[in-house]
């Protein structure tokens, strides 16, 4: 079963486009990372400084390995100055009736 991750990034005022200019090219490497099934980036239609990533991973461990790599290679450090506060990261499982 896939592991779903939703990441909400609030960018500093008027920095959403700059954030996306750095993020979107990096997603090619994300899609090639072991265990990544898909990743898509969205911008809130009413708030261009709110970016949401919708990710699907084979296992949560793949996402953890990916995040460790992104920290090591420096993408998060390069993007962090554009954040307005911390990113919100949700790890989801499919809801099932009991």
C-alpha cells in the first residue's frame, strides 16, 4: 500500500514564484528517487504564496530516505529562506470503515 505525504509550504509574501522556480526543476530528481511513485506541486488559487506537494511513496521509509538525502544535498537549506514559518507535513493512510 502506498504511503501518502502532503506538504504545505507557506512562502514569505510574494516569494511563491521564486520558491517554485527552485522547487519544480528539483522534482525530476524526486520522481527518480527509489520508492517515489509520484509527486505533484500545487499553488492555492487564492494565495500564490501557499504551495502544496502531494506525494506517493511505496513505503514511509522511502520518504524518510529521500528527506535525509534532500537535507544532505542542500535543497531544503536553499529553499528555507523563502519559507514563512515551518512547512506542515502530513503522513496519511487511506481511511477504512471499521
